[in-house]
C-alpha cells in the first residue's frame, strides 16, 4: 500500500491520511497534524512532531524515557522503510 501511495504522490497528487501507523505517516508526509481527544496539539513536519513535548506526552508517555529511547526509535523507523 505504501508503494502505491508513494506513486500517487510522485504524480503531484495531495494525499490526506488518517493513520496511526507512524512509519507510514512519517515516510509519506511533508506535514503532520496531530489530534488528541479531538484537539489539535501539533501541526509540524514529521521530524518536529516526534520531538514535540505535547505529542510525546499524549502518545508515547514519559518524555524522559522517550529521550533515552530516541536512538532505538530512529533505527526502527529506518529499518521499516
């Protein structure tokens, strides 16, 4: 599915994804809008969203743990692509 979306996107078509599989979102998006309980908490690039404290707290839990695990997350993201 991701390959098909990449092909469509390469033709200049704008895509709107409603998705919770983060590697899909991060690999396809120029910008990400994050909602939590119906409230917009971030609208940034994929890289900025992963570092946004409100997003981290809402979806990943303890920001201190996320900081320690950041290297592992980056490696997993690269491996999935």
